[in-house]
C-alpha cells in the first residue's frame, strides 16, 4: 500500500493501522531494530516493511489517497 500525493495528512489512517506501519510526514520508523529515514517529508506515509496489506487504512482515507503499490 502507498499513500499518494493527494494525501491531506489528516492522520486518520495512522490510528487505524493495526500493524503500526503508517507514520506522519518526516517521522523515522524502526524495522528489525534499525532506524529508517522517513519515506516522505511531505505527507503521511506507509513503511513498506511493516505493512501487511490489510487495507484497513483505505476505508478511512477521506480523499482516497491510499492505493496498492
């Protein structure tokens, strides 16, 4: 899953994600104990290593900005 540039950074998807794979713009994330740089500094993003493609985020996106990669 990928969040497109249509994202308005409302962060509704962040709270919805059971995998804790969605982060606010500019936030670093951890994977296997390693700190990873933010995927996007412009809008909310999905860390691909953490996403399980459950699509629960798609249902809460107000602007349909989340699509399959």
